[in-house]
C-alpha cells in the first residue's frame, strides 16, 4: 500500500494537480489532452479521494465528446482508480464515466470501458453493485443506440457473478437473455462472445436452466459470425458440466457444428474439438465424434484441416493407439500430399508427436512412410519438423530402422539447398552419433559433418563447430584426437579462405570446452596461438576472443605461461578492434 502524504503536502499537491489537469484536458493539442488523461491516476492520488469524486470525475464527464484517442486513454485509466476514489465503498462513482464511455461509437473505447467496468465491479460489495451498478446496467441494456447494448453484453457476466440476491440475479439473467435475443447483429455477437463468462458466473442450476438454452440458440443462429463466437466458448462450458450432461446438451451441437456450412464455424470447432471430446469422454468420442474429426481433417478449407491436425496427438491418447492407427492415420496419408503447405507443416508435427503414443510396431507400419515423405517435402518447415525430432523418433523406432531407412535421407538433406535444413542436420549429429555408435557415424555421417565446415552460410558453419563439443562428449576426447584434430589441422594449413581458418578456431574452442579434454589442449593450442600472427585481422580477432574464453577450461599454468603472454602481445596490434579485444581477453585470462 502507498504511504499517505502528510496533510499539508497532500493539500498543496491537490491545489496544483486538479487545475493543471483541467487546463491540460482542455488544451487545443490532442497530444496534450491524451498525455493528461494518461496521468489521470496520478492526478487522482494527488487530489485525494474526496476531491477526485467531487472535482476530477465531473471534469471527465465534460470530455465525453472528445477525440477517440483521449477517450481511450481515459477508459484505460478508470479501472485502476478504485483506491483513488475511496475503495469499494465509493468506487461506484467511477461507473458514471464508464457508463458514458460504454455508449461511444468507437469499438476500442467501449472495450476499454467494459474492461474497466469489470475491474471496478470486482472491487465493489454486493450491496453497492445492486444499488449503484445494476441501474446503470439496466439503462445500458435498454439503450436506444446499439453501442450501449454491445457494451453491457460484455459487462453483464461480471455483474451476475457478484450479485447473489435471488430477485436481482434473476433480473440480470433476464437482461442477458434480452441482449442474446437482440435484433442488432453486433449486439448478438457481443452476447455470443460473452456466453462462456456468463456460464461461469452462474450456479449449475441456472447454467442448465437459463444459460444453456441461450447458448444453443446462439450456436444455431442464422449468422455464422454469431455461431463461431458462441462456439469459441463451448469448451469452457463443457468443463462446467459432467460427462453425462455434456452428452445430453453438447454432443449434438458438436456434430452439427463439425458439418456447418460456414468454414469459420468448422474451423472453430476443429480448433477446440479435442477439449470437447475430452469433456464428452473416450467412449462417446470413439463412437460419435471420431468420424466428425476425420471429416474435419478432410475439410475443403485448409485452415480447418490445419486446426484439426494440431489436435491429432491428443486424439491418439483419448481413443487409443489401435483405433487412431485404423481410423485416423489413413487420412494422414492423404494429407501428406495436401496442396496447402500449412497443412503439411501441421501434419508433420502431429505425426512426430503421435509416434511415442503409437508404439514401435504401429509407428513402424503407419508412421515411417509418412516420415520418409516429410523428409523429402519441398517445404523446408516440413523437413525441419522431422529433423528437429529425429532422435526422439529413433528412440521409439529403434537404431536398425534409423540406419536402414532414415539415415540415407538425412545424408541427402545434408546437401539441401535450404541452409536451415543443412543446419538442422548438423545440429542432430551428436544425437545421431549416440544412436548409431562411433563406427556407423564415421562411415556414414563423418564425411558429411566435416563438409559443413566449408558451408557458404556462416550459421551452418557455426552449428558445425558448436556440435563438436557434444559430439566429443558422446564419442570421447580420444575419438576427437584421432578424427577431428587431424581434419582441423588440415583445414588450417590448406591456405584456403580466411573464413575457413576462423571456423577452425571456433571448432578448437568448442573442443576445449568439453568436460574432460584429455590431450586436446596439447594438440590444439599451438595451432590457435600461431593464428595470433595471421595476416588477416579477422583471424587474429577471432583467435583473441576464443583464447580469452579458455579461462577455467585449461590449466592455469598453461594460461599464464603460454596463452596470456601471446594474447597480451596483441594489445598494441595495428588493428584497433584486435587491440581492444586483446585487452579484454587479457583481463579475462588474468582474473
């Protein structure tokens, strides 16, 4: 809680704050008026509770014809002014400007006013809500202009949640029913959007007797914009009901919506269908809703197919692997060649997520052909989805299948035209080495791995050098000494492009970062130290930075005896960047 100002300071602050605020909100410049409204809460704190109610709020009521930017700033401030007007006992005073803002034409202003109204209602005692807020809600509901009825549609659930008086609560539910039956489409859409909140605000008895009938009417409305807004709340309503109640009230609605003529309705149901099926239970899902789900996977609109794909792995858990493989996976084979890239991207991720749930036998028979197709897909994101989870896939399918079927495709992708795909292959090298062992890795993957050190894209080369550390952790420092070090020396001594020498230096730094480097420091440090004399400043610059990062990774005797003197010698290098970073590296090594 804020510490109250001394009485004299508070009075002085109020004397200045209110007149200054009044002047600013009446200025000719819109920016000045907006800035003043954004200080509204600070002005109220300075003015004090009584003066805020008696002077500041009336000032606001005189600005209801101002520009939308000013009104929006006002609405955004009102929700945080409960304490500034005296807490819950007096916060109903805020509803006069909130109610006025709820009538304006601009949508964003009304939305901000509704949000502020919800915040204020939550802070009010029930008695104050009944006496002060309900009359305003009643007036808004019966307003001649649709804007007030749109606003009250969003505000009513918050008021219903607070009021427990039976007579008033009945009236409030009737008012909500009134906006649900409103002839103006915008009002009905606002009521449909709020139906989930209304359902959560009432008791189970009134949910079944009052809100559910309204919900069903909204879901079956002639306008698809009303239907899909109501359907977005179906999953939330389903969680409030028992499985038996869901079967009675929602099952037919879900089936109907899955076949709706509007693609937006079908998309909305496809997006939420797993949550609905979970609420309805596995048995009902398998019997009644699985065919509807398969139909959504084959929907004419790509957005609906994509949304349905994203629920696939969860469906596998719900209906069981065998049912999923028999009823859903055949549709996946058709979707693997879908014309829409977004569908194939979503499908590839869904198949990968489903493999651990299917088990080795089912996954081998129904999922592996799809994975092979995804790895050859023309869209890089499809290939990347599979490559990124290749090790988790191989842990289910087994090493033998990885070597015989997947590895040849992975090797091909190592030369893919898209550099992100090549980088993804490189990033999988340590995990692949762990899966297939040193012998297979050397014979099938090592040439590809070393070829990426020459890649034209820096990000791929960096991924290759970074992969050396986990690769060494998997295969051991002796393996790197025998296989990686000779290759790095060959690249350094070949006299190629300076970028190649920079790549070698990063690779050396990665190798020396392993937990147990063995003889690697003896083999790599001479080559790294000689790079400090390279004729290209970028190479010296890289060597300085890599060597500076070795503090704590090699023994102190070698740092102080060999590395630090060599790095310090470049503090006076003719290249300014090399000299600057040499001093920084020397500081790090001396610490």
